[in-house]
């Protein structure tokens, strides 16, 4: 059997945040520039509140400016777009993030389209998606960017490797596939209509699961020695912990993958912590590009 090594995303993200903090300090010292991130939260979604709080805290810890805008669930699309316009024009704001999901009745696409592409640190604007696709400098969605950093750190060159991405969402699967293609992988994207998905996955030297189905990827879908990146965050009942208790699991059956995968990201503690670290990275990138440094 293969000896499986877990990828410690928590430690890697902490290291990345330290690097960013040092870079921010030097931008301040040499250019008088303090990168600023504005986060907009509409409504009371509990998970979104936790994300927004963590983003704000980590932005401040990195030495950057954090601007939080909390709006009631009754906010209209026009009011939200007016706020985005103000942030687009605000010189202290380098990055704008509108926390999804937005309340019903607000068109997410219209709001995301209103964000200036140069400040679109989530990388969801069609201009950034298009720039990534044609190989221009782009702000890249944070989660796939974090996955790519982990892959390059552990594998070095990815050139020529077979990569299979399960999931084709605009925020994870598609940009992940674009990034792997840019690294010269041979990329396959699998999704809900893929025939014999197990056989497709077994081809992968790099297998990325971004599906949102608890433990869907089984041990025998994994090529021995492959690197497995599990993006899934699924809350499932955990009666063994007590009545009504839950736990978080990924899209990969982790216990089955042990002894087969060469490297694997655990859930939690793998991809998850990389996302906010990459948001900070994107904010610094946006600030540098806007200032021309
Ligand atoms: P979406 O629901 O937007 O996309 C899921 C994708 O999985 C779709 O392309 C869908 O295919 C595909 N899919 C669904 N069922 C199957 C199946 N049975 N077989 C093969 N493919 C299937 O999810 P996201 O991309 O937004 O997120 C994916 C997971 O990643 C979730 O668990 C989410 O919580 C997690 N996540 C974690 C983040 C982090 O770590 N920070 C950030 C973002 C997401 P089709 O297109 O055909 O419907």
C-alpha cells in the first residue's frame, strides 16, 4: 500500500498570511500604501456572518484596512449596486467582496457585474474569468488559487500530469481547470452527467473534488499515489458524537483514500484555510496593480 501524506493547509495558510503581512508592511514603508478590503454582507445568513467576521479579522491581522458593510435583508438590488459604485470610486478600497448568497430577489449576476474588475478580489467578474481563460493577468477565484498553491508547493512542476476536476461551478471547478491547464496539465472536467466517473477519476495524477456531496469519491476511484484535493465542505449528522451532533466531511471518503492516495487534503484543515489567505493575497495584488507597483 501507498503511504498517504496529509497536506496541512492550515499551516500553509498561516505561512502565507505571514508572508502577506511582511509584504503589506513593506508596501506601507516604501510606498505609503495600505491595501484595503471592503466586504459587503446582506442579511443574516449565519454561515456568511462567520465568513465575514473571519475575513475582517484576518485582513486586520495582515496590517490591511478592513471596511465592513452590513445591510438588512430588505436591501434592494439598486441600493446594493449604488454601494458597489461608491466602493468602486473609493481610493482607499482595493478589493470589493460581496458575500454570497444574496437574498432572494437580488440578481447576483447584476451585482457581481457592477464590481470594477480591478477590485474584484473574488475573481467572479466575467472580465476576470475571461482574462484567466485567455491567459492574461487576472484576479483568480480564491479557492482554486489556494488549491493550486498547495499543488505546486507539494509537487513542483505540474507539467504533463493528468488532472481530473470533479465539478464545473464558476467559483471552483471551472477556474480550477483553467489554472491546471495553464500549468500544462492534461485536464478533464467531470460533472453530474459524466459517464463512469469512477474510471475517469482513476486516470488522475491530480484529482480535485468540488462537488458538495459528502464522501462521494471512493477509495477505488483514486489512482495509487495520486494527489487528492478535497474542496468539499459538507455538514453531516454524527450520531457517534451524541444525539443531534454533526461534523464536517469532504467530498472524498478520506478513510478509504488512506493507503491509496499519495497526498490528500483533509477536511477540515486542508483547502478551507487557504481560501481567506488567497483573498488577502488577491487584495495585495489588486492594490499593487492599481498603484502600478
Ligand atoms: P456547486 O453546487 O456550484 O457545483 C457542484 C458541481 O458538482 C456541479 O458542477 C455539479 O455538476 C457537480 N456534481 C453534483 N453532483 C454530482 C455527481 N453526482 N457527480 C458528479 N458531479 C456532480 O458547488 P461549488 O463548486 O460551489 O462547491 C463545491 C463544494 O466545495 C461544496 O461542498 C462547497 O461547500 C465547497 N466549497 C468550499 C470552499 C472552501 O473550501 N473555502 C469554497 C467554495 C466551495 P452539474 O454542473 O452537472 O450540476
